[in-house]
């Protein structure tokens, strides 16, 4: 069961990143494609599956945010990623604001992946120091 949830989780992370990049490019270009129904719905469906798979894995592992440090770091970084994505796609008024928020969101996503791989809040620093 855990292996299946992990596969679903990884796949939905890839889809989340790809959809965020695509929607960001369209936002930068001022594309009307952002208003297409599938563009407005698919990210929410995917992110729901992503979140449910995360809950399932945490439950199976017996590890939880605000109990285990690495999951706390992942959870808090996820909130930051969501906020930065919202700024990128909806709130940023100028191109520099959009680019800054997008870059920060992508860096946050990279941090989250590093935490997931290392199971350590130090993320990539822990992985690089172990190499």
C-alpha cells in the first residue's frame, strides 16, 4: 500500500510542478488559456490527490507534521509554496513581482523535494553533506 501511495505522490508532484510552470508561462504571456476550464480545475484535482496520498503515507509511517521535524518542514514549506503560487498566478501586479514569486515558489518546491528525499529539514544541505 505504501509503495502505491508513494508512486501516486511522486507522479502528482511532477504534474503539480509541470502545471505550475505552464500556468506561470501563460500568466507571464497574458494568455487567455488560463481561463480554460481544464486549466482552472485540473490543478485542484491533482493537488487533492497529492495531499491525500501524503496523508496516507504519513498515517502508514506513523509520522505526522508538528511531531516529526521533517514533516513539519515539508508542511510549512507547502503552505509557503501555495502562497507564492497564488501570488504568481493571481496577485502579483507587475512582471518583476510575478517572476520573483515564481522563482521563490520553484525554490520552495525544490526545498520540499529535498526534505522528502533526505527526511531532514536541512533538505539538500543534508543530502550534499552526505555525498
